[in-house]
C-alpha cells in the first residue's frame, strides 16, 4: 500500500518517545541533529538535545519535501516474537568496537572474556564482530603451548558459523602455515582440518595446495591436507615427484 507523501511517513521523520501519541517530530536531515544522531537512534529519544528538539519539532502531517523517502518495512517472520526479532536485528548492527579493543589487552582473562562476548555477535550475523575477530586471529603468532591450542580452538569454534566465508578459510590455512605440526598442536591441526573438510572444495583447494608448496609436512599430514583438498591427482603427482632422484 502506498503511503501518503507527508513528513510523518518519511524515513527521516523522528519523534521523541514523549511525542509518540502526537503527530509532532523533527526531520533528522536537519544538520543541527547530526552530532547527536548516534544517541538519538540508539536510545529512541532526544534526551541529549531535548531543548533543540522542542524548538525544531513540527506537525508531521504536512506535505513532504522532495527528499521524501518511505521507511523500509520490516517483515516479522510468522511465529516470531517481535521483541526477540528486533533484539536480534539490533545485535546484527550494533557497534562492537568497545569489545574488540579488549582482544589486545595484556590480561589473558580479559581477552578470553572479550572473545566469549563477541561470539554472540558473530553467530548472530554482526559483520563488524566477525571482521574484528578475523583480524585479531590472523595477527596471532604460532601456537606454542596447550593453552594457545585451546584458545585458538575456541576462536575456531566461533568462526564455524562463517565457514563458507573466504576470510575464514584463509584464517584456517594461515594457522596451518604459522603453527608447526607436533604433539602439542595435534589437536589444533585436527580441528582445523575437520573444519576445512566441511567447506566447499572449490574454495579450499587452491589455498591448501599453495600451502603445500610453501611448507613441508610429514607424509601423514601432507596426505591429510590433500584429502581435505580432495585432489587425488595432485597427491599422485607429488608422490611421483618425491620418488624422483634428487
């Protein structure tokens, strides 16, 4: 149904919570509100600039200007609780910079807590949370202790909700490249190769074959990587190449 082209039906028209039972509100295209936009949208009120709001507000029933835009209609899935749905949608777009900054804290307990907190946002589809976690994980050095191994498996488990993403695959392969394969890291290797085996073969073949070209592995690990890459012909070629006289 097409809405009447009046200010009240424009996506830029916004009301303070005290005015929801009236037709009064303001246009957020007004530059005067620009410094307060984040607080206005987050809190759904004008508490930080209420006096200006009172001076600027007008009757939303008037004819709209040429910058009129209808608001996007949110469709609530059948059977979905509207409050739960809106909460999830809010989490998808919430700024998580304050959590991400604690990834780089010197206290490992704080880092672990921040990783646990960000997991909810990653799994719910918050792209900033995902990118922040990927960037942090890619910047780590090689795993050297069992604590390192368990910590990285925790991150890998969080990233499992985004395993079809190229950045996730790159992060997994990067772990294989930087961390040596030994008794301490065996569990980490097992987990990563299990995750990569669930990814689309066309996405894992090239990075895994590039990895094998740069790093030497034991016969067992090399064949496991090739198995995950699902490239029998390459396996046969490498075995033939190794059999040639040096």
